[in-house]
C-alpha cells in the first residue's frame, strides 16, 4: 500500500515518519510545505497518480492563529 502523509515535518507527521519503518509492507511518501503546497490541487492529483497512492494521512495544519 502506498501512503501519502502531508504535514510530514509537524508533530504528528514526524511521529509517523519515525515509525514508518515498522510497517515494511507499506510505502510512505512524506510531503510538507513549502516544497508542497496543499492549495495546488493539480499538484496533489499529480503526486497521487504518479505514486499510486492508496491512502492519505493529512497531518497538515494552519498555524497562523490570527489569520485563521
């Protein structure tokens, strides 16, 4: 199974990254801002199709409390 993890450098994403090797039958793809912007919907589709993603774990968040 190919799994895409967004927000890979945040608290939750980092924990998943640390433990990814405990499930060797799954392939994890870790992405984060700024190299990957979730507002670029075409780019998301491209990553999903190119890597045949079966599951997405969304750990991305918006941390600017004043603008939220």
